[in-house]
């Protein structure tokens, strides 16, 4: 599978930035987590919209948020793979982002997330979508992969690294 068909340098942000809203100091930990998760998903929707293959950024964000409310896409050990089949995707689009401070994202291990690999696809695009998800999950379970990706400082190198694993 040629990963560069879905992931381009302009869909990679190695220094993702977003604001987490200030909440009432008495806000519950769950409310704080959802505020940070929503902020991260907005930034990822913005990143993917840059592909030109997304219909409506706000609707994409809502779809990603709805998906997260069903079950977290934080797979643990600092990684999340937010993914959704949505009418907002004209074709499969994949991104890659690093949030250096780590963000509460309700990951399965309750640890902060540093690496995001968002994937969106039209509802009818199952085969490739599922292959990519499976391969990413396997890849991130390989010892040392996360650390290597966090050290990369060039989007082209991220693509080469991921492509060599597919």
C-alpha cells in the first residue's frame, strides 16, 4: 500500500498547537478531559481540512467528537488514532501530529497523548480504511516506534518512516 496517497507533508504537524479553555477550578476531571479532547479534535479537523478533501470542517469536528463519545481512540502509551467514516470526507485522508506537552485524551491507559494519527474516510471506503487502522495499531505496538517518531523533525521523514512500515 502506498501511504503517500493518503498522507502528505502538509497533513503533518510536528508541533501541534491548540488552546485548552480555562475551566472553573471546581470542574470535574471528566469535564477537564473533554475540554482538552475537544480542543485537540478541533486542531486535527483543521489539519485534515487542509487536504482539500474535506467537505465541512465544523461537521467533521462534530463527527470526530461524536465518535469519541462512543469510545476513545486513545490506544495508549501516548498515541491516539482518531478515525471516522463520514460524509465530510471526499476520499480517505490521513494526518499525523505531535502535541509535545501531552494532552488528556481518555486513552485506554489514562496516560496523556502525544502522537495523533487522524484518519477520515467516506462511509463506503472500508477495505483500505481498516487495513490502515490495523497496520497503525500494530506499528504503534512495536517497541521504540513512538520514541523514534517523536524524535523526527521533518514531515518528509515521518512519511518515509511510516511508509517503510506499511
